[in-house]
C-alpha cells in the first residue's frame, strides 16, 4: 500500500501485515497533496490546485497543470480508471459559485497527459 504525505512530497510504502511504513520516494519539498494512484510502477499525485505529478521510482516528477487557472478550484480526490487509461479527479470547490452545489469529476488522460 502507498500513501502521500499531504504537506510534503513524500510517498510512503506501508506494510499492511506488519503495520510499518518507510519513505519510498521524495519528489517535492512542500505542497498540498490530496491523492495518489499507481500504475505500472509510476505514481500520480494530485495537488489541491488540480496539478498532477507523474513520479517515477527515482523521484523524478513531471507536472501537468489543470486547464483553468482560476484560483478558486479545490481538488480533493484521485483514482485510476484502468478501463479508460485515465485518472478521475474530484473537485470539491469549482471556482464558479453557481456550480459549487455539485461535486465535479474531471478526467485526466494518461495517453495525452492532459485534462
């Protein structure tokens, strides 16, 4: 099992049988990280502003930004959708007040590396 520390760019490996954890990868010094997914040894980390970090096992990261630069977006959840080769990204605050009564889910394509 893997987890991301939400204020630092550290990914931890958790041994669920022993209840132990160890820092596995460091990819960023600080941030507000909200979700983690893994596919074929590559990690995808969601930042609260919608940026996706693609992180390899050596800690090298590529950043892909959300397509809207409105600062009032707040992202909270991330999961892998293997069937569509994409990440699903939940947005709890949409930026446009009239849309805030819904939870918006955006798709990030792992083929084009874009929303």
